[in-house]
């Protein structure tokens, strides 16, 4: 009975790891496919990168930008949650650290929000 339980538990762990890896791969693929649209929105000053690691609509945004932003932010939040689980950090601390990386690596002219909440063009 005990051996059967251990075997079942191991199988469930393997299924969870497999689903986790597939989910992460799906996230990467969706985010990569959305990147050209996001870059275009940034160039048009329709979105900016906030200090929580998420995209935020700017006043120049058109209605169709909202769907791209919502999808991207949903995937980013999922990635931050995965990283938080792996590292023992909170999703918020992962997101804020990522926000700093995104701001540092953003092209000139992209709207970024600093830690105090002020928006500026890089």
C-alpha cells in the first residue's frame, strides 16, 4: 500500500512538472508572438512600462491596444508567479525587479514609470 502511494505521488509530481514546463513554454511562445505588436505600441507612445513590471495604456492608446496589453500583462503575471515559486520571493518583488530591468533595457523614447510612480520618456 505504501509503495503504491509513493508511486502514485511520484507520478502526480511528474505530471505537475510536465504541465508546468508546458505552461512556461506556452507563455514564452505567446509573449514572443506579441512582441512586435507591443514594440509598435511603444513606438506609438500608446503604452508604457510601469514600475510593477506591467504594460500600461497611455493617453495616446487606441481601444484595440487594450486587448494586447491585457493578454501581455496576464502572461507576465503568470511568469512572475512561476519565478516567485521557484525562488521563494513574492510575485510583487519579482515584478518590481523585472520592471527595473525592463526600464533599463528600454529604447530611448519609451515611456517608463520610476519607483516613485512618475512617468518619463527614457
